[in-house]
C-alpha cells in the first residue's frame, strides 16, 4: 500500500503541490477489509474442516449416551441462553456495521437472523419452567419452551437460506437510502415478530400441537424437529453450492454443522429434558453462535494491527523530517503543558504572551482569555505595585525565587501561590520579557492552618481537661502528663514525666494495668478498667481508665477519671435508699400512733374543762396536753420522713425549678454527662410541692446517669401540653386539659420492652443487688399521681429513655380556697353528720366532739354500715369518713358510692397519711377536703363548716 504525503510548505499559491513524495508503508496480510466480501483462503477452509471434523467425532461419541438422565440444573439454561444471546447480539452488531458500509441486502438478512436468534433465546429463557417462575414467565404453558425452541432453530436456517440465495462476490444486492432507518426498521421487525410468536406460544399455546408430554417427546415432535433439522441441512447445502465462498460463508457452514448437531442431540436422539443430549446439544448451539463472532473479532484485531502499523510508519517518516529546533520546541511545550504549576510568560510591560493548561486550572482563565491582556487580571487590589516591582527586578536580570504571595482566581476567590520568575532573553542576550512559574499552595496552607488549629485545640483540651491524660512509651514511662494531675494526684506534670508508671500505681493493680496494656498492643481499640494511683500525700485515688495504643507512634494513651466523688455519691445514694426502706415501716407506725394521739388530744380538752377548778389536776392535764402535742409533732416528722404527709403545693415557675435542679445535678452526675436544658419560654405555672418535684427530677436524673455508664446527654425539657379526650381515652388515669410537661431524657442503654410496664412497681429494679431498691421511680410515680398529674415513660434499647411528667396547669383556685379556710370562723351547727371510722377509740372521740359542737352525730365502723345508714336516713348532711379502712371499700370509694346514691351529700375526709388514699395517692382532687390526723376541736370545727358550705 502506498500513501501520498505532502508538507504544507510544499503547496504553491495556485493550490498545486510543488513537490509530492510517496511514502511506502508495508501492510502485512493485505486482505479485504470486510469478511463478507473477503474470499476464503485455504487456511480458512482447513481450519473450518478441522473444527467440523472434531465436532462430528464428539457428536458420534455423545449419541449413544444422549438419553442418559443427568442432574437438573435450571441455572445452566439461564447461563447458556445468556451467553448465546450476548454472542448473537455482538455478531449482529458487527455484521450490521459492515452492512452500513456495503449496503448488502444479504448481509442485512444474516444480521437479522442473528438478532432473531438472540431475541428467541432470551424469550426461551424467560419462559423456561423453574428458571424465573415455577411454570415460566408470561403465562408460559407446558409446550411454550418446546415450540420456542423449534421456532428459534427453524428461524435461523431460513435467514441463512435467504442470505445464501442473495449473496454474490460483491456482497449481493444493494439497499438504497438511509441504512440507519433500515437497521432500526429491522430491529423493530424482529421485536414485533418475537412478541407475536411469544404471544402465540404462551397465551395461545393450547391451540398448538403437543410436542412434549410428561417430559418426553410426542410423535408430532418427531415430525416438527425433522422439518427443522431439514431446514438447517438445506441452508448448509445452499451455502456450499453458492460460490465463490467468502470467509463468512466458510464459517457460516461450520455454524450450520454445529446447528445440526445441536438439533440432533437436543431434540432427536435424546429422551427428555436435562439428559446428556439436552446439555450437549446446547453446548453445540453455544459454539454455533461463537464461530462467526470469533472470526469477526479476530479480523477486527488484525485490521487494527494493520492500521496501527500504517500509522506508526507515517509517524516515523514524519518524525525523521523534523529538525533539531522543532524537536526541542516540542519537548519544551510538552514540559510546559504537562506541568502541574502555572507557567506564564509576559512582556516587560506586563502583557501575557503564553499561558499553559495548569495556568487555566489555577486561575480559571483560558489561554484565549488571558493572552494579550495585562497580568493585572490575576492581581488583588492593592498589590498592583508588586507586579511593577517584580518586572523592574527582572529588567535588571534578577531571578526571583520562592516568593509567597496572593493572586486572584477568575471567580474573585483569592489564591495562595509560590512564585518564581526569571528573565526571558532573545538570541542576542537582550531581556525581552519574564517567565513566571506559579504553584497553587492554597490547599497546603489551608491544611497547615487546619493542622495548627487541630494541634491548638488538642493542646487546649489536654491543658484544660478535668480528667487525667497520660501518654507513655511502650515500656510504661511517662512522656506527657496533663496539668489536671495536680488536682487529682497532687503532682506536677514534671514530677511524673520520665518516670515509670510503676512508681505511682498501687501494687495490687499493676498486673491488671499491664494486661490491659498488652491487650491494647494486640489490637484492642479501646480499653476501660479501674486502677488505683497514689496521691502525693499518700492516700489512694481510684481512677477509671480508657486506654488505647498507637502503633505508628509507639505510644499508649490513657484518660483517667477520678471516681472519688462518684463513689461518695453512690454511698450517699445507698444511704438514702436504706432510709427510704425504713420510711415504709415508719409511716405505718406513725399512722397507728396518730389514731392514739387523736383520742388523747381530743379527750384532754374535756378533762381540762372538768378539772379547771383544781390547780394541781389542771397542771397534770397541761403536762399531758404538752406531751400529746410533742407526740403529734413527732408523728408529723415521721410522716414527712416517710413521704406520707399531705403535700404542700403552691404555684411555682417550673422553668426556674428545672434550672435550679440542673445546677444541682452537675456535680452529682459527673462531667461525662452533658445536661442540656430545653425550656419553653412561656411555660405555665404549676400547682405542685416544689420540694417533692425537685426530688422527683433528681431521682429521674440518677436513673438516667446509671443508664449512661460511658457518659451521654441528659435533657431537661419543659413544655405546655394539652392532653385531649383521645389521649385520655387511651390513658384512663388522665383527665383532658392543660398540663405543664417536665421531661427528663437520656441517651443511655434504654429499657427492654418486656420490662417497661414494671418500672414503676415498688421494689422492682434491674440493677445489681445492692445497687438499687427499686423505690426511685415508684416514689416519682406516687408523687405525680398525688399531685393530680400523669407520668409516661418512653424507651428504646440502645437509644435512650424519656420520662415525661405532666402536672396540671395552675389556676390559683386551690390557693384561694385554702386561704378562705384559714380565715373561716370557728362555729358549730345543727346539721346531721355521719362519722365513719374503723378505730373504736377515735370514732368515740369524734362523735363526742361533734355532738359538743351542736351537731347530730351518727356512727359506722366500715363502709357497709355507712351505706346502710345513708339509705335509711335521707336527712344526713355530711359524710365524715376516714380514708384507710379495712374491707372491700375505702373512704374514697365509700364517698363515691354515697354521692351516687345521694348527689347532694357533702363529704369531709380524714387520715393519718395520704399514700394510696384518695385516687392520686393522697393528692386531693379539686374541691375535696381533708382533715389530717391528729387534729384539735377547733380544727375540726373549721373543717366541718367549710365542708358543709362547699
């Protein structure tokens, strides 16, 4: 092959070549470009004959065993069909690319045949039973895949017959017009044909003759497959007689031979699906799809090699004509353009004369935008003088090296750069400009700044940490010690640096510390353990350590938290819990003692009146009265200790109380827990006992701390909430209305779902023995219910827990009634009062006192007796009942039942303590009155009048 080349300078003005030179380029294997028109060589025929011979021998060996059943592997079908479809599609694409140039009608039909085969193979796989669905997709029937196989294996030979009939030495008849539209129409035709055929063999498969029954071929199958096999044979014979043979013709005949073996093994000599013939036949089919493709690909590679050889020869010829200076200029340009640094040249007046790719990346301007403009386009305001100064230095022949400054990107963003500038000289040595190299160091400076900031932050953390931070080498010698060591161990950092940790660790904890260090060096990322260190004054300090090992720097890093305060707090908590348990007993004793004191304090007044004229007896009576008063004060103290006294609610600002609680919680919870108040600005006031509410928040916070052993976040939240009827219907203890919500939330371990319903049960705890009484949450629950509120707990394991307390919004009504009661006059009356009291002595005293005030008194020992009297006497004005009574009905239940029977009946309650007494564990509902034991006659008189007037 000869290629004619010309140089631009050899073309004259008239457009004629002044001097043309022919360059001989050797093209080995100089064959036609397209296999469809390339005559078959003897080597092609020999290779094809050898493959056919080997295939025939293997076929003959497989025939006797074709009916041998093998393991059913549906995945084999999917793999085989996929490979065959991909192979046929690639072959079709390569043939269509040749058709696009040659426009051969025969080549188009052969390409369509391969597309048809690929589409049929895909459809066959999708409908094959057990592959994608038990019966196949698209509603496939028992005959679907058999008919598809026949259509597929009969269709391809028809296209080969058409190809053989139309072809000639030049590729056959030509198609006029757009080849792209013809190809698109052909592809669409194949899709439509396959769609129709798929519909016929699926939706209408019942109309087709049965080819396969119970996994075996029918007589009809023999006829159909014989016809299909005959078509393939006819295609082979036609190809043989249609000479001259091209390369594609020879390998297409090899394909048809494999196709015949495929049909014979898969559908004639075999017995059923998944026997040896079934598998072997499909392997022949896969080979049949590969022969033409392999030849096309090999020829494409050969063509590319030839092309590369020609291009290489041309390049070598061209490079030999370049002169030394052109080669030097090329190398210089390559260096400039491949540089990662911006390389700019400019004249002595600052005009840009060259601009490489890196300059475009660094400054944002393209070469077209920059060349010819002043270099000021990349200069920040206020630095224009710097350019003039550098150019002046360049005029003097000075070299500027490693100058750090700032330039501007096209977007206006400042860029940190490192500049070097040298003079540019002409051939006679005169300075005509400057060459500048600019390296973008913005990211480097940003990284340096970030690194310095990180180092500074870590240093500040190291210096200000309240925990003890230690860094040791691999032998346990201290390298760094945080300043907090002074507060924790009493040493200065320099007292420990350079010393071995052995000098400071308690001997009993040395082995444990060494084992933890060894574990860290074996790859444990983080270790937590406790070890005691000696304080400078000699006492022991228990520290909880988190340790890790850094292999790159060969250092141990430890963070130690002083457990002294935590241990003290735990001891204090255990004491509080112990006292709470004692309080259970104390409350019961105080209640019974109150009944005794009620009788004593009541009767001593009567006795005092009787002996008023006898001074010596009056003095004794006074002593008894004083002793009873002291006993009453003692029971009040006992009840306060046992948390069984009536609450003392008042209107409070819940935000202020929450903030005060947060301040108190900081030292209690420790530094590892972050307390985060989230308080609503307009929180409503609540009517509640502030001391009890503070105690409740403390209990919840301590539980949250225990759920966050590794630290976390505690959120104190307040919010105004309206609980509607829907919520009240799901929570029977809730009354719809306005509430102030106080939530205590943590990020701890959470509570398992099976335990969430039991957390408020008294004495129920999930903590280890000795680490909790189970009374904390139950006390909170009782207080909230006693305050007329509602409590809800939400928790997810691994995420945390939130306890929400809902307290009724304060309206001031209760305080007004209380003040009115305090100012009520002491007086008696003539109404009829029913006294219900299980203690006979107390009942006798109350009856006596009430009668002395002018009232008519009726008495009952229990609820049943009281209801009988209420039913019998409709003139009763007031029910005066104890709350805690034996039997099936307590005082509140009695009052409810009495009110149901007598809606106009007034009620006054009395009790020595209020726990579990009036619905809300002692917290009276609005409008309900309570006279706490023990009481005097004057207090009784006031409450009777208040109750009758309510």
